[in-house]
C-alpha cells in the first residue's frame, strides 16, 4: 500500500501545480512581470 500513497501524493502535488499554473496564466502580462520580478529578489 506504500506505492499507492506515493502515487496519491504525486497526483495531489500535480493538481496543485496545475492550479497555480492556471492562476498564473489568467493574469495580465503586467501582473506576470510583477510575479517574476518578486521571484528574482
């Protein structure tokens, strides 16, 4: 059953990543530049 727990965690992580990616894609280009500049700090 350990394998199933690992797959489940990977699936949850992937869904979280896709959710954040969709949120980022929905932002305007100006808002995206702000996010990128904050990550460089």
